[in-house]
C-alpha cells in the first residue's frame, strides 16, 4: 500500500468527530481552566502559567501520526524552540486506562527521555475530562493559550495530514506560524485549523 493510500486509510480509521456531549474551547475566549496530576507527581494548574504563552499538545505515543512528529525530531525541536522563547509546552495524555497510548507517570517521563522530548510538563488526564472540555479530537491536537489566558489557536500541527515523515518539510507548520505571530503582537492568521491523527482514546 502506498504512503498516500495508507494515510487515507489511517485517517478514515483514526479520525474522530467530537461527540455533541463534548465541549469545544472557543478562540478568543478564556481557555478552560484545569488542575491535574503531572507525570512527575506534581499538580499542573493552567492558572499557574498566566503571564506566559502555553502550548497544549494532546499526544499518544502509539499513534503513527504522533510517531511521525517525534521520530523525525519535529515536535522535540518545536518544544525546544518554544522553551527558548519562554513558552510553556505541556503534553496532555487523555488515553483512558486500558486504551492505546495510556501510560503512567514514570513511563511517560522515560518515553520523553528516549525521544529527546522536553515539554515543561505532562498532564495525565485519565478521565478524559480535560480533553473533552477542550474538544480534543486527535493526537496530535494543538492549542495555544496567550499570556492573558485566552485561547488563540486550536487545530492541527501542520497542513499535510499524513503519517509520512517526508511530508513534514513540505507542510506549513501552523503552530510555528501562530507562535511567531503571537510573539510579534500580530493577529494569528489561521487561529483554527483542522486537526489530524488518531482519535483520542477516551474511556467513552
């Protein structure tokens, strides 16, 4: 099967529309507040980062679309660049126990060490409540919260919905663009884009 045919099949099998019972975080409105356990055992509270830009990255280490961006070094590089700019990058794992991508805290930390990933924290959302509050559909699914706590971006990581690492260089990286525009005080050109990847593995 060709890469393109595989990508199409994967998208058909993995993409998930947000159920109507889920919330949907709104651009230009306060980002949904949360307080949840982190992989290091400490509580992560979104309000603690007010005054800084925050990136929320829904992730699932077993998803081929996530593997594409980690094995290529793409997301680790984005995380490192964000850190240099004073941006707080948080991974969020909403996979329920027994579902694909679910890991405990120590395993999540080891996984990031292995992949060279350097997020500021890893939010463990086993109940899926945070993911549902944001309307997170896929892994990866990215959100950006500005220094005032306002949601300013939500959607895909880039413009090519494929698990092929070779497409990264050809794609427009929406997150990089949004962070750059935010840093320059500009209005984000594409504040909402279509996410792609595997469905978030909620408990229900």
